[in-house]
C-alpha cells in the first residue's frame, strides 16, 4: 500500500522500484525507449501481492471495477484472490499508441451502472497510473455514488496525478504487458490458427 498525503498513519513500505527491463530495450540503439517487460508468471505474483496489500489495509471491496481494457486481466486475478464475486468494468479510451493519447480520457459504451454501486466499497483496477488522468476520471465518477473507493495498479509512473492506493512497482519506462505484447490476431496477419 502506498501512503497518500492525507493518510499519515500508513506505515506500509512503498513498493519497490522496477528492476531493469527484463528483455529487449525496444530497439537498442534505435532510440526507442527502454521498456519494463512484465511476464505472465511475474504478473501472477504481482496480482497476489496486490491482493495481500488490500487485505493488509483491512479493505474488503464489495465490487471490483476494471478500467477496460488494461485493467481487465488484473481485475479478474484480484477478484479471485479476494473472493470478490461482484465485478464490473468501465470503458475508457485515452492511449492510442506508444506515448500517443487523446486530449482527454473518454468514456466509451457500454457504460457502467454507477447507481448500482451506491453505498458499496469499490476497488478500481487498472494496469498503470501513467498520467493518472484516466484513474482520476473513474475515481471521481464512482466516488460520487460509492461509500468508499480505492485504486490499485500494477505500475505507477513518476508524473501521475493520482498515486494508486495500492501499487506493485514504480517505473518511468514504457511497459510491455503480457496481454498486449503481441499484435492482434486477424485473418490478414497470418496468425489465425484453424481448428
């Protein structure tokens, strides 16, 4: 768990800095940015670690809300780890490519039934709090109806506007996640496997 400015009683240690990238540096001498590469096994360990942090903070969410698409896989893992069966997602588009984004995060349909969260303890899950603008948008939207809203992310970046309540690692690198490391499967890509 990460201390927030208004939570001076939190004595939990801050998450570790991200280790050196565990793979390529996205082109070596081509000038491409170094990457933080997360593998599936390490992801599983990170999800359990984050779930343990939530339990240690004595927070029991009634509902887990994934920020789609990046937070979907982590939300599923954390919901199983915490045995939280009420899950939902909210669709937000902001990043359109590597370090390319829209001017502001945009909510996309289908939308979450926010009134159904009235009086509930909600855990918002995303993959990374980079600029923090997506997390701020979702947190503010859900905090208007929920009793208590907390945030959890695998990674946090130094420039974020919102440090998650629970974060696994901090890094300034571009992150390659296992679920988005490969291009989409399409008939044109030649990667479709016929049954």
